[in-house]
């Protein structure tokens, strides 16, 4: 099996002014353009996507959106469609726990968004993960989120990246231990294998996300089933995000 190229995503969430975004984009390009050994996806807020596309054009850094609507167009005030994103981004995060739990995104919506992303020729980062109160049945939750996310899929699209993000680890500083994250990512891979076959599962990149920082990334980067990270808070700091990307690339 060819080694999977790890992916490091920076999910800026609802942070940065335009000035801050432009400065961060410039710094990331200066620090990370040409880095071998990891694919880097920068996911700024939607208003700065075209700034990101401009700032990173011609570099090895790629642009991702944080969410999408499932319809291609229509009377959906405030929503942004996948064909619109296709002009400025090449990736889209879908099913993030903040969309699921703070905005009430349903499993059907996650599935429809995933389809819309792929139909527009974009690459999805599908986020899954259990909440604190679900931690005694993590396997059931992950299986359900994968089954529902991929409902109606008869094969695993090669471009899908899965992000395992335990909700209790997001933004709390309470990162999962590398061993626990490895166990969960391996479990996700085995579920993908059961559903789509061993080859598809072997090729699928699975990230860990949840309080990743320059100090703890090394523990995740060396795990056999963890193929990079989805980074929130630390992705807003160019030096921290650069250190994370370099650690992943060097592992
Ligand atoms: P933090 O790295 O801030 O915990 O956020 C993780 C996350 O939700 C990335 O999508």
C-alpha cells in the first residue's frame, strides 16, 4: 500500500478580521509553501475565501470552506452552495460537530451536503465524533455517523477525508490521548473496510481533531491510522500551525 499523504486542516471557525486573515494567509504561505510530506488545507471564514484563493494561488497550500448548503442555488438567504465555493476553494468541511450541535444540522443534511460537495468536484472533510455523554458508546455513535453520512453511497469516494473529532476535546484543551485517538481512528478505518472494502479503507485519510497543538501533535503524527489533524484554535497562530504542519510532514 502506498503511504497515505497526511492532511492538516486549519479550521479558523468564526475568527479573524479581514486584515488579520490576510496577514495570516501571507505568513502561512511564507512558512509552508512547498512543504513536502503533508497536504495543507486552510479553511478561513467564507468572506475571506476569495482572499485566501488569491493569497495562496500558485502555492502548495489549498483552500477549504467550513460549511456548504446542499442545493446548488435557490431562495436560501445567507446560504452558500458548493458550485459557488468551487471557484474559491477545493475542500469543504462537512458535519462538523458545531454545525451538528449548535446549528442543528441533521444526518440527512450532512449526507446531502456531502453529495453536493462531491457533485461540485470539491473534496469533503467529513467530521465525526462522540459527545462526552456518549463516550460509553463511541463505536455506536461513530458507526451511525458514518452510515448516515454515507447513506446511499455504494463506494467510498477517493477524495473523502474523515476527521475524528471527539466533541469533548474540541476547544477544551482536553485532547484525546494519542493511543485513544489511534484506537478510534483504527475503528473508523475498520468500519469503512466493512462497508466499502479493505482497499478503499486503506486509502482513506483519517485525521484527529480536538485541542491539537505544537506540543501534542507528535504523539498523533506517529500513529499508524492517524493521517494528519484538523486544527481549530492553534490554526489561528501562524507559528503554531506551521509547527504542527512540519511535525506531521516529518513523521
Ligand atoms: P480546536 O483545535 O480548537 O480544539 O478545534 C478543533 C476543531 O473543531 C477543528 O475542526
